[in-house]
C-alpha cells in the first residue's frame, strides 16, 4: 500500500508492517493506524508514520539498544488489551526526540506491540527510574567549518 508522508513523499509499505493503536498514541487519540518504516538497512531507528496524516510521524527504537536492562512492567489488563497473555509475544519501542545534539527517549511511555497481530498500546509507567526525556546518545557534530590560513 502507498502511504503519503511529509518527509519522504509517497512510500510503499507492506501491510504486514501496519500497527494499530485502538486508543491512539498520547496526544493523538484519533489516529489509530501507523506504518513502521525502517530508516536504514542497519539502523535500529524507525519512523512510526500515521497512515491517515502525512505530517504525523515519530522516530522510535527498541530501548534496549541504549538501556540493556530496561523492562516494562506490563499489567495483565494491558496485555489483554493487545491480545496477549504472555509478555514474550510483545515488542517494545520508545518514542525518540532530538533536544539540541542529544537524542532522548520517552522511557515512561513505551509502545507495546503484539508481534503477531500488530495491535499496540502506549503505556504510562509510574516507575520514576526513567523519564520522558531519558538521555540515549549525543549526536556527533558534523559540518563544522574549518578555516585555512594561506
């Protein structure tokens, strides 16, 4: 299927990469279907692109790329809402933001996806070990001007 995006123009997406958030994502309750678009062949980052709104997209990643002991205490009700009885059938992503030259991740609002059905839910954790702007990595500085003296 072809999805219109504001960043890349029309993009062909395998329907097997569509994810459904029945309750939407925080701040966007009316948008339920998203496509997971890989940013590069070896990249751990993805675009979570709204199917019905070209300008609505989030950069997401697996939080364990940066915090290997990150775990999500998923309540039974939340598992049931996405059709799971066991958390091993879930994939967890976090929304990534760029703040200056720092990438941060919303570790308190993980996205939990049923791998098989692609039904998902954003959780709101009360665990204060992590924040909504948990530092992930500093971006390398590029394009610095170098002056030459003659």
